C-alpha cells in the first residue's frame, strides 16, 4: 500500500481526483513491473514552470524549468526493497503541456510517463550514462505498455 499525498500548487492541472487516479495507476503499474510490495509513502507536487525553475536552480544548479524533479527520501538502489518513504516528485504544468503538444502525445499519457520516470528515480534508477539510460528507458516502456500507453521514445 502506497500512501500518496498530492498537492496542487499552481498551473492548469485537472482536479485532484483526476490526478489521484492518474498517479495511482502509474504507481501501481511501476511497482507491479518491478515486483515491489510493501507500505511506503509518496508525495507529488503539481506546480508551474516558475516554481519548478526555483527548485531546479536550488537543488540541481540549473536555472531553467524542467518537466519533473525527484527527491528521494532514502538512498535506494535498483532492486532494493521498497523504502518506508519513497520521497517527493514535482511536475511543472506548462512544460508537460508543451512537451505533450510538441511530441503529439496526449497530456495524460505524457504525465503518466513523467510520474513513472520520477518514481523510478526515487527507486534508485538513473540515466547518467548510456547503460543506465537504456535500463531505465526499457523499464519505462514496459511499465507504460502495461497501461496501453505508446512507447514514449519512438
């Protein structure tokens, strides 16, 4: 059981009930694909480009908006058991909307992909080098396929 806390701070986001549904679907598919069970907590902040730019500058030293940021609560490596708290994911509305439009994806599919991407970061996956990126992208494809969402990297 994952206890999910959602906060809608800014942006043109759908109602919280809709966001909860999207988040629950993405989180459940991710955990099922990885074979992870147990109790944990996850927090998501749905915000805008202005606030995510501040977070990106403060935490990553990059003074620009981004689509998703992940803040793990524990130092977790791929394959580790589910930690008692996953951490926080922040997502920026305008960037998600723009990317979905440019890539000709539905907004909900792109948002689901970014939630999965952020959750994988919280579980210790990364894409700092080519090998890590290939592993993480393969997992994203498999998780999204469970949800009948087209390959986001095609």
